């Protein structure tokens, strides 16, 4: 019978994700229930582990909003020291169980080979909600654990040097062009609007007009093209970036707003509109089945590329 991980193990696994940037500063942790399901634990254990992280200043809980990774002001985390301490504990336990140094060396080498064979995949999105959602979709379809990367926090990074492959929605390909050296290491994700969102758009086809909202001009064009496939009336596009005031001036009296999760639609603006349809993304079913093979092909192609100084004479 498999034993569920206890508080110490859950604490270490969440802390590892914070230290590695898997949960970047300012990001919201998944709910206790979601983490419990993912880690094979239970909500009570996860809650206690998060309480320990909060006591140590790693996270902070905001009532009715969730738990967020806190900014470590003036605190430098020595990841080497953290790993060394845990390694000491494992080795000490192994020696007490009678393992010799030679046996442990062999076990460590085998473990390193196993760890090095693990695929490291990044998924990139422009907003936290879509990022976590697309992360789960890609992980489920590919069978590979993926690390979320928020587009706004990726400046200066070279993602295809950090990861074996980089997965990104097609409409963000241009946004990551400066974040990779080789676009051949990028797996384009063909996302489509969820059937539930499309049914809601079709359901308002008797309205004379509606407004689509996105944070950029390109996003407005993309959303307009999408909605236009299902809605026959007049479509007005509104670009609503992160610095836009939440006064609802654009939406006064508008019967329907169609927004994506990247748009900063505040409560005042939302209240002034008649109906708000939020677009949630799903992987295209035809693409979904081929995603695992696509990821493997990208990684395999990378593995056979000759390094510097190699090649035919």
C-alpha cells in the first residue's frame, strides 16, 4: 500500500518549486485540494505545509484570494546548502541501514542517469490563469511534467537553453522570438475556445452588437476573428491593457462583452456590461493526440545536433 506523503515531504516539494522558480515570486499557488491531488496527499497535510512556508516567509495568504509566493526581501537562498542538507539526511539513513560507500556511489550514479533522462519542458503564457490551465493541458496530453513560465517574467532568459523544449500557444510565437535561440525547439500549441464559451457566443447571436476585449491590438484582432466565426452582428474591439482605468466607460450599456483572461477587466467595468463571456482555451482535439510525439520529435532533433567543434572533417 502506497503511503501518502507527510507534511515534511509536501513542504519540501513545494519549497523546491518556489526555489526553482516553478512557482515564481508573486504567483498564486494552486488550491490545497489541487495540490493534494497532484502530490498524492490530502488537503489537511498540504494546509499544514503551507502554514510552515508562511511562517518562514516563503508565502503569504490573502483572504478570499489565495496563497501567493512572497518576495524574499534581503533573503538569499543558498540552494546548494538546502540540497546538501537533505542529501546528508538521506546518506546518513542509508549508512545506518548498512549500505557501503561503494553501493551508495553506484545508487547515486543510477539516480543521476534517471534524473538526467527526465524531459524538461516549459509552457509559456501571458497571464497567470491561462498559464496554469495550459500547463495542465500540456502535461496531461504529453505525459511530461512541464514548468510554467509567465511571459512578463521571462525577459532576458534563453528558454531553449534552460529547457529541452518550449511549448507556447501559436498566438504568442512572436512574443517568445527573443527568448529562444532556435525556434525549432518550440512546440506550437494549437488552442481553441472551449465549447462552453462558443455556445454562449452563439447564444447571443440575436444581439445587434457586442464588444471583444483584449490587452493588445493583436489580441483584439485575434479575438475579433474568433468571435466573428460564430457571431453575425457588429463586433467592436477594445484594447484594454494593464494600466487602463477601471471606470467601465467603454462598456456603458453594452449588452455583451467577450474577454480573454489576459484582459484587465475590473469589477466596475464588468458591472456596467450586460453579460460577460470569458474565453477559456482548450487544446485542439486533433493536435492533442499528436502532442506527445511532437514534444519527443523536438527533443530528439535537439539531441542529434552536433555541438561546437564537432562535425565531419
